[in-house]
């Protein structure tokens, strides 16, 4: 008997969803990736992307990727540490450090591997990592590989964070790790209070800016949540990814020289993994340049965000605490969440179904996300359709 196969056969949730005709995953896009995409030969409006600035098909980003491929080739046959560093990796790191007002930055192969690698090596057995229960899976992966003591605090519950900080040894490193914008619910971390508590208990802070880079920041800077609160200088480590606003793949961590120097030589996901391709590096650099020089894109994203949040609220949707382009439409039932995804797709709208473990089992939702390139007409069309379907299923 093939024990592995037998064991895997028991995992039948996808087959059941397929049999019910509501399987929502791996829908292959056959076109470019702006606000309208083609899937199975059908045009649909994309309201499930994290490309918040809509730069994935920007001519300058594409040209930069093509030019880098022509100059350097297609792949990287080694890690940054050894034979995998190009001058354009260093240029991108310099630009990122500059943008984030930090000494230095290191580029990793993905955002996931930044969190995994940084948290896995930065603090030791004698130290503590204190984390928000809704932090991204990549942070949790990092915690799993860390030898430090880990204390979880209830989502954005500052009294609970303080209680956890009190449990730590005053002489040990205490690293508080939070998402800047929580990826499924779209709410912001309470950074001002976290900074106060960090000062009181002599703790350090790391913020994941995956969904805030290119979105938040003073005067539409797109620098992220730390800049939004004017607290960049109080945050020790800022993590970001290229897979969302920066129209590429890869991630980075920025901070003070001694910390980044340590990470450069110790983060295993960086040392033992090939660096990002020339095309990905050049695309991220070009997107960052556009972000810096065209704040009107961020401004537009916010106009659309306020518009859509108001439209949903006027129709009675329960949106939770979002204040960003990520809008959770709570369904609280797995099958209905899949069914709505399918019905919307049939009506020409792509959204993402979000079920456990991305959210707790009782909080399943449709994740509706905006890009700066959406039009008001597209948003109106989507919201009208979503409203009709939610009403039909007695959810409104
Ligand atoms: N952090 C957060 C908060 C995320 O949402 C994600 C990806 N969804 C990541 C990290 C990982 O980034 P990447 O997809 O670039 O690996």
C-alpha cells in the first residue's frame, strides 16, 4: 500500500468543491494584467489584484525588464551572497534604503522569504518575538524557525501587547512584529501605540509594509504605514515586497547598518536561495521610480478607495475596520463564499474568496481590492453586481 497516497486521498476538500461546481482556484489569466483580464477566453474585471498602482503593464516597467534581460540574461545562477549579485541589485537596494530613510536594505527573492529568513535568524534563544495574531503566514513561518520565545497578542489589542511585553526579561531583545496593513481585512496596525509601548519596555519594532508600500504615506509618498504615522524613525526594520505595488517579484528589508549587515550574512532564505532575476530587479526599480515621481497615482487610488468604501457602506455591506484599497465583504460561510466568487465570475468580475487558514473559519470573506487604474464605471458595475448577488443569497 502506498501510505503517502492513501493519506493524501483523505484530503478531498478541493474535489468536493469541484464536484459542486464552485472550485475557485488556479484560474489562469491569458492576457495582460490591468483592470481587465482574459480567463478561459472571457473578459473579466480584475478586483482581486494586489498591484495597487496598476503598474504591471506600464510601458516603462516593461521596457526596463526587457532591457535588463537583454543585458544580463534571464536568470540568476546563485545567491546574492556568492555569484548572484548584479550592479542593478545594489542600485535597487540603495534606492530602497533611501526611500525608506534607513541605512541599508537587502533584496530577497520573495517577500515571503524576507519574513521567514529575517525572523528565523535575527533573535536568539534568550530573546522574544511578540506578534499580532493576524500577522501574515510568512511571519508565522519565520516564527516557526526562530528559537526565541514567541508571544502572540490579540489583533491590535494594545493592552494585551503590553501584558505580553511585561512577561519578557528586561535584559533580552524584544522584537514586536506587525503587518502595517492587514492583508485580508485591510485595517492598519496601531503603530502610534506600539511605538509608545516599545519605548516604555525598550523593545524593537519590525513592520511588514507589503500592502502599505505604494498605498500609504504622507503626501501620497507611498512609503507605507510607518511614514503615514510619521514614525519611520521609530521603527527598526521595515519589510516590503515587489509583488504588489512594485509590479515585480521579490522583497526587501531595510534598517540600521549593524542589523542589515548581520542579516546579509545570516538570513538563510537569502544566502541559500538564488537572487531575483535581472528582469524582476529592473521592473521593481522602474516601478519605484514611477511611485516616487508620480504621487498622483497614489492619490487616485485613495479617491477610488473612498468612493468604493462609501458605495459599499451605503448598500449596507459589513466591511469591518478597513480604511484601505482592501475591502473584505464578509460572507461567513465557505460554500457561499465560493459560490459568490463563481457567480461574480460569470457576471464578468474576478474577486478572491478568502477562507481558513487565511482568516479564522467563521470569518470567510470576499476580498475586493482596487488598483489606481480602475475606472469609476468599472467599480460601479462591480458593486451593483455584488449587491445583487449578496441580496439573492440573503446576505444583505
Ligand atoms: N507579507 C504580507 C503581509 C503579504 O500579504 C504577503 C503576500 N501576500 C507577503 C508578506 C509575501 O510577499 P510575496 O508574495 O512577495 O512573497
